[in-house]
C-alpha cells in the first residue's frame, strides 16, 4: 500500500491523547485504528513536561499500531489555539523576465508565499500556518491556483497564524522522544472548522466550541476562513474537581460519577434516582440524587458558557447562520445541547464522527487532523514548504533539554497582532451573540470580522 494514503492524527489533549489511523480508500477516508492514553505532562492544553507527554504519546500510538496492523512513523500533530495570533498578509512578485510574461510554476507560488512572510514577528513567536485566501494574476483576483497562467505579476493574500516557539518546540520534542516523526503541524481549530463543518456552515459562519478536558476553545469560521479564537482555561477536569469537592469523594470516583450518571442540565436528571458515593473518611457510601449531581455539573458548565457568551458579545459577534457546533469530550454529556441553547442563538448541535469505533465527540479533533492532511491541495503543500522552522526543530538524538518551568498558562488566546495574551479569560505489520436587523446583517458581519484584523 502507498504510504501517502495513510494519515495518523494525533490529538494531544489535557486529559487524554488520541491517535487515529486513517486510510484513503478510493477517495474515502476510513478509520482503521484508534489509540488512547491518559495525558500526563500537560497544563491547560500546553506541554509542561516533555518526557511524561512523550510516554503518553507512545502508549496511544502503540495501541493505534496494534489495532490498524500498521507500523506508524509519521504523525499529523494538532496544536492548541493558546496564544494564537492571526493577521492578514500580502505578497507580490514579478514573473516577467526581460519584459516578457511567462507561465506561473511551482517555484513562483513558493516565492510569493515567502514574500508574505516578510513580517516583523517577535523572536519568541514562530509561524504556525499560512493560509491563502486568494491569488491575483496581473490584477485579476479570486484565483485559487495560479499555476499554468501567463503572468507579469503574481500576488497572494493570506492569513498568517503565529504562536509561541515554546509550544511548537515542546510538542515536537515530545513526539520525537516518543520515537515518531512529524508529518505536519496543524492548528486544531483550523482542522476542525475546515473539515467537520459543511460548505454552507463554513461560508455563512459558524461558532465551534471545543469542550476539552483542560480548557475550552471557541472559534469562528466565516467565508471559509478562521476569523477568531478564544481559549477559556476551564474544561471537563474542573467539572470533575467540583464533584470531588462537593461530594467529598476522590477525583477518580468523581470522574466515574460524571461519566456514568452526569447531566449538564439538571432538569433532565431524575430527582428520585439515588447514587451511592464512596465518601472520604467514611466506611459506608453515602447517597446523593442524580439531580444533585447534575446541579454541581451544571454550575461549572454555566460559568464556561457564560464566559464564552460574554467574549462573543465583546467582539459584537452577530447571530451566525451556521449556529453553534460543540465538540470535545465534554460535549458527550447529556444535556449539553439544551444548556447551550440558553446562552447562544441559532441552531445548536453536538458533532460526533459517524465511523465505527469513534462515535464520540471526543474523537472529532483527531479525525479532523487526518481529514485536513488528506484534503490538502498541491498549492497548499507548496505553501507549507515556506513555513518550516529549522531553528526550532531539533534532532531526536540531541541531549534532552532542561525541563521547562510549569508556569501556569491561562487565557492563552489572541486574534490581533497587538493584543496581549494575559487578558482575563503482534502480527506482521505493514509499513506505513446579539441579533441584528436582517437588512444590515451582511454589512455588520463583514465589518465585525474586518475589525478583528485591524
């Protein structure tokens, strides 16, 4: 089998690490293996202990290898949106030689992409991705692939995504120490928003909320472009901690209570159903009602949804036609959709992959990573050649670097270059927001998104 037809998405989450092996069979991407391991060495979605994370990665990928009967060498690694910044960029090159126009070739696409990267990027930050919005050939815009066209001047408009070098460096080191190579880095909201939503949702606008274990990531896609991201430093782990504290039980017991008996909306729980809970310091379990447990869970989720709602209001986000799509492990809890409807306008849906073995919203990001790589165009691949970062890519045989300090990274989000980040928020294996007047909706929507980049 051609190795180019196999894509392995690695979702490094705060509570679990998932590896999804996908195979392109006659144009259809099928999941052929899944591996999952408890996360260690992460804090709010960011790696703070490389060795512990590397061990968890190796466990997850080893499971995926066994189930897929494939030897995995390269991974498509998701990057969190923490401290993400985005800005519009523009590049232009001259194609003509001695006054004569000629056809645009691959080298020209790479060169014009490099021109867009001539930005003043702070030394502590690095380019994560460069996504073209359009090419212009001699002033004629709206072109997706300019190759083969005759031109004197080639221009490219794109969105540049940057992030801290620490995040990408630590992620790469952890993957290398686990014994694997990185095929591609992909910003998680780009993978999910571009691959889990249909064409209409991407075009007219959709809010995506990823309810992860260690944090909640909100993103907006509109006009087939990622326009906004916001990371709230609370997720499913905080729900578990609340249960543990209020019911005076261990964290492990609290997690099982959440998974087996939890509801996000207490009105859906049974007020007469009792749950036996092992309480610390007592020989006999105590009983709590299912409704009481749901009230504890609901209180934390309301805080998360309220902050997301306030953030969307702060940027004057209108009601988007695509509504809200919720993914992540926390989205699997019964009642999440009903609770979200109290905070967000428009349609609300919970996305779960429909393939066997991964019908759970927690697998959405891992699948999206594989889908993203599978659907890259030739032009996308050429542009990716311009954003390699050899200065922060080190050999896996290097001496281990000193461990990073575990400074807590919270509210790690940004959308504008000038915005500060500290604002409140085995068998033989084969190789392998507020409503707007409908008449002014379009203009206000366009103005809102344009202002995000100003």
